[in-house]
C-alpha cells in the first residue's frame, strides 16, 4: 500500500511517520517513507482508515495513493 503524506519537512517527520505506521495492526513492514516525494510504502493488510488515522495522529495529512 502506498500513502501520500503532506506536511513532512525533516528527517524527524520521516521517523515519526515510520514509527506510527509500524504500530498499525496489519502492517508487516514499512518499506519506505520518502521526504522529498511525500510517499510512504508499507506491506501487510492493514485497514486503510487505520493507516491514515495513525499518520494524521502525528500531525500530517495522509491519503491512500
């Protein structure tokens, strides 16, 4: 699953998003969180709404790509 994420501006943001995604039930691996493109890629079978909610809880805007 790929996500479009808006609001990341530094490596701390990337780390916060990576950690939030790792904690979502059904996510088996966070493959990449790319600051320049604003795209995150994860593996597993999580609920899309749960993934978006986890990123938004960190203060960013997210949508399934």
